[in-house]
């Protein structure tokens, strides 16, 4: 199988050049995104009690009716479970992206986290909460919601770019575009 793929790249130099440039872009984006999430996770792990308070400050509500009683699924201890597990998830997803081991899976986890973070930020913003987002440890300054959501959208675009490049590499490696790019 490797011999066939190598033969395709030798015969079609346009694909080989395009692949090496996009691979470089993928690696740079992966190191940046993965390193960012490793750093953010480690900062949270150094102060888990403070991060637990930051998670509680979002005052997330997801109520269900159980035996004629309304229960919020985000009350204690669920907020602590989230606060203690999210940093580890960020670190391991960041490591997967940086190391290239299951890079697509790590990028998908990061993409899901960023979407969830944006939903939580939008919820807090719509309710007028004046909180610290907790992204990089404790801070005395309240979050600038528009700036934070915008930066998360930029990180979402980076995650999607990594996933697109990986998908494109798979297409080129399997030769699905071999006929179209051949001279």
C-alpha cells in the first residue's frame, strides 16, 4: 500500500508539492492550537478550586422534572465534575493535536469544547452576568464577551482548517484526485 502511494506522489509532482505545503500549514496550526489548549488546561489544573468557582459562576440551568420535582443538572456536584474533568480533556486533546496521534480526533474534541464554551458564554452574556470566564485561571477582570466569543470563533476556524487539511491529505493519498491533477 505504501509503495502504491509513494508511486502516485512520484508520478504526480503537483500533488507532492501541494501536500508538503499543506502539511507544513497543518503542523503549524496544530502546534499552535494544541499548545494553546495544553497551556490552558495546565493553568486550570494548577487551581482547580478556583476553576470550580468560575464554572459555578456561569449559573448554567438545565432543569428536568423528576417525581414532581424540578432538578437542575448543573447544580453541585456536577459543576465540580465539569471543573475537574474539562482541564484534563483540554490537555489530552491538545496533546493529540500536537503529537499527531489521533490529530483529527483531538481537533474534533477541541471543536466541540469551543462550541460548548461559546454557548455557555452566550448564555451568561444574555443573562447579564458579570463573571470571569475561567479560561486561563483566576482573574479580577470580568470577561469581554464579544472579544472572547470572537477569539473562540477564530480557534474554531483553526480547528476546522486542520480537519479540512487532514481530509484533503486523505483524498490525495488515496488517489481520488489522481486523474484530475495528472498532466
